[in-house]
């Protein structure tokens, strides 16, 4: 696939890295020559320096025969104009734009071929807000991913000493919970993936990824670890777009406080939020945190744009007694360094956003793509189409499907039913199939499995 990416920042650069390793023809456009040189040295891609909304620059980048334009510059306006130019002058089939400003996003009539021709809108702030909200709803989870509009969920937990299943084989999970269907999809032990088998023994500190129907998630989590109590008191450091959206989404169910430095922003938040308490000051101010009884907080969320400020305020909050801390980290190099110590969960906005982007780039009918363990593996939701003649998966039992190495099928969602996958489970047309890949180089092979042959048409 020939793809033009506008913007060589963290999202654009990470997306180029993902796609270049999958035999795509990638061109990255940016005004910053140094960023482009760095990307060009590391990846097998073309680079073009210039403003991505200009027709001459897009033509130079190969827009005449590009299959897709992904506009992820820091400017909403540049991204929207680039999609307009690509549509009008080059008839680019698929146009994806990152748009941050809520004032644009709420006017959906803006984005169609008669107005601004954007096929897919990506809002990183909304993606990250939804991600954090799911983590808050599942205390103790390291990652929570929805499939088939939330009918099934994939949850990652850390197995703790004393958990009912620690030291036991996976096949005993069914004996512990005879009425609950679940499947362990992946295990990471000391940063290395293990493909789970029935005789795999769960060890303390394993990161265990399991899938189940949404209603059964809490029961399965209790097998891996002592269940955390539901959160009540939440402190948010940073009243930017993510902080505001999150407070707005959860303030009716939790006691929420926002700490924000900017006095004007504080006034805006006070006027626009209902029950959230807004405090003006620094989240790294020890006296302020003590005054606001940080030791009573169930969760402290550092959501500013400054990685260092987020890390320092999180460490301070944990030191002063906050039960759990989550931190947004924009620099991917920091994420693995800090998660799992004093900081319980490090959230990478670009990894969350890239999953949304990848779903639209994958071939076959791929509904969603999610990075697991900060990009080490992927979970994919694909829809099976066709019939036994035209499809490589329909009418076959899972044990007879030629899955690529390191790939497992975790579950199938059929209409409203969540079916946990077993060797003899047969895939039918229209099924949403949830797959796990611990080696991303086999993504192309998975996509080919869900291609429909010409005989179907």
C-alpha cells in the first residue's frame, strides 16, 4: 500500500515505523528537516521536506497514485486542508486526519465529501480519555481493551503472590471458575512473551492478558490477584484537554479534584465542570498535596504535556500516600523505564492513537488494532466474510486454520454472544474474530487469512 504520512512527530514517526516494517511504500512529509533525516536514517522510507497542505509538496510525495493520506501534523487546520487538497486534486481514496479541537469535532457535518473530505477522524485526546476511563472502571488492571463495541474485553493484570492461580497450570482456571468462560491470550514474563498452553504455570509478577465477556472480567481478575476496591477519590494533575474530558466523563460517579497551574484555565474549568473541585497550583507542591489529603486519594493521574513534571508529581504523590498513580508519558523511551516501580501505569498517547490508525491501514476487514505491552504485541479484531470456498477461515475449526507462528485466536463474537475459542470452535461468516500476535512481523499473514477470494464476488 502506498501511504503518505504528514507530520514526523511522535505519532507520525511511530506510525511510519510500524508500517515500514510491513512492506508498505511510505513517504513522510514534514517541515523539520532534522526529524526527517533521523527517520530516514532509521527506516526504509522516503521523506519530503515542506508544508503538507501544499499541492506541490503532496505531488512530490507521490499523491498522484497514493492509496492513503494520514495527516497527523500538530495543526488541525493543516490536516484538514491537506485532506481537501488530496481529495480535490489527487482523488486520494482514503484520507485520515488528526483533529484535536473539540469545536471541530462536535460539528460532524463538517466532515464529508461535500464539505471537508475526511474519511476517518482521529482525536488523540478522546482516545486517551476513553483508555484511562476503562482503567479507572477496572481497578488493578494494567490495560483494558474493548472488542465488538464492549461486548468482550481484553484485560492485562500482574499476577501477585497469593493469587489463587499463581503456581498452578492454566487448565485449572476452568476448575476454579466452572461457570465462567475465559482464555489467557498471552503472558509476558520478565519482558519476554510466552504462548500460553494448558500446562503453562503462572508465576508471580507475570503480566497476564486474558479475554472474557465484559460481565465476567472482574471474576477472572480475582483469580490472578487480590481485587482492588473500587476507586472513589481521584486527583487529576493537569486541566488540559485530557484532564477536562476525563473529569467531565467521571465526575458523576467519583469525587474528582483537578490541580491546574494556569489561573485562566482554572476559571474555565470551574465554569464548565459540574462537581469537580478545581485547585490552582502545582501538582509538585508538597504542601498543596498534603493540604488536599493526597493520602486519601485512591488514584493520582498526571495528565500534563510535560513528561518530567508528570513523573515528578507522580513520584511525590505516591511517596505521600496516594494508593495508585497513572502517568501520561509522551517519550516512548521513558515508558518502560518507569512503569511498574512507584508509578503503577505509564500511558503512551501515541501508542493508544496508533492502534486506532492501524485499524484503517490494515488489509482485510480489520475492525480494530491494539498495541499490547507498549507495542511489543498486538491484538486484532477481524470480521470473517465469504463462505467455505472463498475464505481461508470460514467453516473451519480453529485447530485446522493455518495461523502464523506466535498467533492465537482468543474469542469470537457472534451477534450478541461471546464465544471463548477452543480448538474445535468453527468460524462462521460475520463472526468478529479476536487474534493475538506476539510477533508483529506476521501481521501480513493474518490479514491474508481474512481476505475474501474472487470466487465470493
